C-alpha cells in the first residue's frame, strides 16, 4: 500500500453511515468527536469505532475509518473494494483490512460530501459475502474564508437634525464558510470610526443616528464599519467598509441682513423704475431653502418698491414714484426679508425673517417746468371773432431759482393758423373764426421751456371743444321727385318730407313744417306736420290737368329748435303725371320729359322706330363695304405679284456702261418733279357719284379717271415706277344713287325723301317711314 504525504491537510470525518437497509445498526451512540457502531446479531457489516479530530496534517494518506464484515476471519480470505465518488483518486481502501484513507486535501466549499459504495468478496470464489453497502462521507467545515462587503463603497444621505435612532443605511457582508456548522460564518458588525454621531447594530449592520447633527456645522461624515466571523472570537477573520454619510439641508435657518443700516441716494430727475441700490441678506441654508423675498414696509410703499434678484438673492430697491427735492429731501425706508419656503417643523424656533433700515437722500437736479394740470380742456363758441380768448395754460419752474417760462404751440401749420399763444403768460386765442361743423374738437400741444436752460422742456395736451351755435338753417336731406296724378282726389298723400340740420343739438333736433304764408290760401296742396321731424304733402283739390299746368312749386317753411331758432324756405316741385290715381315713377319721369319737349307718345314711338331702322341699315352698309374692301385687297395683292420683275444681270458695276443701259429702268415717275398735293378728295367723291350714272364715253367718267391718275402721280407714298390700273365700267347703277350721307353738307332733316317712291315698289315702305319720321320732327 502506498502512502502519500501532503504538506497541509485538515480533514474531519463528519459522518460514515451505511446506506443499505441491512447495514442498519442495532443502536448508535453519538459523541462530539466520533461515531460508535455496535455489532448486530445477524450476519452483516461490522463497523469499527471511528472518530477524527480536526487538526492540520502534514502526512498523506490520512486514515478515515474502517469497513469490516462479520464473516471476516482475518485470514486474508476476503477482499474489500470501494467504488463511487472519488474512489481510487481521493479515497482508497485497504483490501485486506477494510481501512479507508484520503490521499489529498479536500475543500468543503467546493464539494461538501461524497457518496461511496463498499463490497466484501471471497478471494477464492470471487463471490460477494456481503451485499454492497452505500455510505456518505461528509467534509466538516473549518474557518478558512474571510467575510467580504460586496456592495461597497457605501454612500448615504440623511436630513440634518434627524432625531437619534434614525436609520441611515445598512451594510451587509458575506462569508464562504458553512453557516449551519459552528460559528465559522456567524458575523458580527462593529463601528471603528464615526462615534459619537453614529452607531451600528452588531448583527444586522444597520447604521443609525446617535445624535442630532447640523449641516451648517459639518455636512459630510466618513464612517468605518468592521465585520468579524466566528462571532468575533479569537482567530476570527475580519473586513472593513467605508460609508460616506451626507447631511441634506432643511430650512432651519432664518435669513439675516448683513447690515442694520443702509445709505442710498437718488436724483429727483430719475425716472420711475430707476434702481436705487441693493440690500443683501444671508441664509445658511442652500437651494430653495435659502430662497427669500424682500418687502418694503411703512409709508414708503407708494414711493419705493423692492424686488428679489433670484440669481444673487439680493433685494433691488426701485423708484416707484418721482421724488421732488424741493418737497422732501430724505426718506427712511424699512425693508424686510422673508424665507420663500418655510418648514412648519421649525416654526416654533422663531420667525424666519429679518428687517433693516434704508436711508435714501434725494439729490437736487435742474428739472423741466411743471404744468399745473396734466392736461387742459377748453371751450369756445363757433364763429367767435379772431382774437377771442380760449384759455390759459400755466407752468412753473420747480427749482429754487424759479426760471422764467416761455410757451409755444408745436402742432402743425393748420392748428397754428387757428390758434396762437402768448409766449410769456400762456394765453391761447383764436386767429380765425372756428366752424364746429368742420371740426368739433382741436387737440394742440403746448410746450413750456426754461429761458435759462432751453433744454428743459415740458409739454401738455390742450383739448379745445368748439361749442355749437345755431348758424345753419334746416333743409331737405335730398331732392324730392314728387308726382301727382291728373285724376287724383282731394286729401291724397303724395309725398313725405323730412329735414336735416348741420348744427348740433344737445336735446336733439326738432323741426316744424308749414307752407309759406303767401301760398296758404291759393295753394292746391297742404302740409301736415307729423311732429316727428317729418311731414306729409296732401292734395287740397282733385282733377289736375297737365295741359293747364305741368309743374307746381310749393314753398315749404322749416323751423328748427335752435337758439335762436332759424327758418328756411325749401321749394318742393310737384309734377302732374298722366295717370289715374297710382303713380308710376318711371312712366311719369319720361312722360314729363317728352311732354316738356312738345312730343306726344305716338311721335316718340315713331322716332324710336326710325332710329332703329336707320341703325340696322347703316350696319348692313358697313358690313357690305367691309366685305368689298377685303375682296379688292386680295385682287391688289395678286396684281402686285404679277408686276414683280427680276433682273438677273448685275452688270459690271458703276464703270460698266456698255453692258447695260440703266436709263431703261428710269421711269417718268421717278424723274418727275415733286409738286404739292392738292386736296381733291371732295371733288373726287362728287365725280365718283356722277360717274356711276353715266357710261364710259361720258366726259364725266373720263374726268374722273384723269383725276385719279393725277392723285396717284401726286401721292408721295406711291412706288417709284408706273403701274397700270384698269377701271372697268360697271354699268349705270341704281337710279337711287348713293344712300350714304358721307361728304354731304346737308342733314337728313333738310332732305326730301319723297323721291324714294319713284325707285320702285321695293322702296315704297322705306319712303313712307322717312315721311312719318319727317312729320314727327315737324
């Protein structure tokens, strides 16, 4: 049997139990150091007394225990074998004696137990003499691992002034040893650094407050916690952890002014909103706990104000109202500061506010003049003569030297033409009469300037109201177009009238209507006042005749309620209309127009018919002429194309006179001398009319042709060559000649159209129409 030596092996046999039912012991007695087996009556295994004392060994293999059958005669006839976990490599057995040895160091943290099987075999027959037995060898733990803090480093935060016993945080350590055996894994916590402010629970590692602490004194603490295994006994392993504990702020401090008295100054010329100075309060807290608000207390709240600068937590004193050196030169202001957020838990400790006094001196400055009023409202009656007094503006120099003031109007030239101001005393007068109906209000700006310092200027608005004077007479609001039928009856309403007045009335306008006194007795109409600023025109008689009198002119008196009242006479024109009772405005309007011209209705219809027929006839003639001009234009274009002559021989230039005679190209037209053109248009038109009535052999026709040639020769826009124009005789034409009035010196009314009846039956109807038109004009 081989023996192995290992330098360091501590091995403890925890348990050696047979696992087969036939291996159960009759009785078992357990002690702390060993297990004792007692023989049983029947045949089976015999266990030798086993016990292992924990120690550090230096020789290997190490005896663990012995297996023995009750059939063993100790004659080496039996062979013991061992199988299972670690058999042969970790555990070996003496095949003759059944002793079990371990030949290497074991680690419980890697494998806590091993399961093995034992067998006893007859060497001669190689048959088992005992049934195979299974047993377990457990490895007993020793304290070979140090405790460790796995969650470090630790950082914790707790509000300042927390009461004693408040939990801060918990630290936890672990140990790799067996917690179910002995004290190897039983840990104990203790505080190495952190007294007297903190404490730690020994078994749980919970850190607690040992006393109240102020963040303003110290805001961070380093606490060292130690942990030991084996409940801190001798030989125990230990480890430490550092815990950083921060104290968070609470609002337990009131703000305090740095000074009990501040001195500041402000110029009386400073505008509203000027920053005068700053006051500062300190708060030991941080963040929103140190936020504060400033206030002004006492009688100075209407002159000064204070706001908080949220970045610097300072109070900025502002000018809320203009100050006057001559009125008050010194102010005593009480400023207060209060925490913006207050913790109710500390209200009993006192008010979280503070006060201070700010002395503010007013500095003298050269101020501009001051008007006695912020603005002036004045009145003047319209129509007042130039130079009438409107009002007086007054300004003074607020400084002690009391500089003289000069006044002026700074508005545009329009208002300067209406008003003027005395530059010494501020008296405003009119420069021309005012008309309320043009402008009821005038707004002017008056400036006051110090004569000693012209840069000091003030201005004020002056509102001038032009008071109404009843200077406009009432009148009709529009032109009334009034008609009355010939067959109307007495008492018929023919027109409602009203009135307007350009004047303004405080009580509202009220107008009174009546007929003029001289027409009351002999008028065919009467006026009824409706007492609502309107009146009705009624007939007094019936059966009017337009042939006797076409128009009636009613003088109507209109009286207003102004002071003094004004009266105006407005004439209402009443036209008699050819109708029964109801008036048709359109028919009456144009019927009256024709009647005033002396035309009857039948004549009007005839004239309109003649104008319509004449318009249609003229349009037809124009259309025919346009068509004829288009056809002549196309024929002339063809003639121009036929007259084009091409000369391909270009010759030898100016020196080549033999190759081509250029005189052949010259025409009499080109060599003809220019003469002033005669205006023969009227004569040609006359000859053209006569040529249509005669033949081609007539002297008139030949004269027409000659005149046309003469016109072409004298035309400066004619081409520089002669062209042949053919004038074909188209016949004698119609006996009617030309119906066009172009070029005629007579009007249609001066002509006699009776000759149209001689043209034939087709012109008979036209002759009768022209005859009726002539009768209508007559």
